[in-house]
C-alpha cells in the first residue's frame, strides 16, 4: 500500500484534477413589459422565450403587454431574447396599487399602467401612509419612555 500511496501522491502533484462547480440557478419568475399589437407579435415573443434553456412556463398577456417567464432563467437574458425579436422591451416596472405607500407621488402614477398597478419608484416607498399614526408622537407620552414628557 505504501508504494501505491506514494505513486498517487506523485501523480497528483503533476496533474491537478479540477472540478468546476456550476453555480445553480435559482427558480424565479421574470416579468417583462413588451409592446405587442397582434397575434403574430405574441407568437413570435412566446416562441423566442419558450425556446430558452431553463424556461419552464411562459405566459403572455397581450392586453396589458406583459410576458411572464418562470424557470431557471436570468432576467437580463430573457430581456435580450425578447429584444432580439425586434420588440421594445423592459423589465416590468409596475407594482400593485395597494403595495405602494403613496401611489400619487411624482413619477409613480402612470396613465399607461394597467388597471390596479402603479409605477415602482423610490419616492412612493419613502412617504408614510396618509392617516397612519406617526411613531414620534406616540412615544412622546409613553410611560415606558424615560425621556417622555415630564408634565405627566
């Protein structure tokens, strides 16, 4: 056994066997906004995306110009594949209306958005909900706050 061990050590010093580990892709859903006018446009986009490696399910909603791809795909690659069909495409910029804190902030309300959706923006997330109690005023008169008002 000693001779075989030393021989295998000797060989392994000169030949390194490297195993490349592939990074496993995460199952995700990618939403893309694509301007589609007819059945031919819809079919062209659907065929282009469904032939991608890793795409499991493709849903096309021509009414709201939305393509949903589920599978082991990357958003940038899906976007490039859709743009190769000659269509103008972008990552889905809308979120549901009830998720946004202040839907009428500048740049959030979009007339082109589908019903029940508003454009995703940073300003809408920063502003508090209208009518929501402010934490600063609640903690001023709290018994647990040692720095509360001394009038009490």
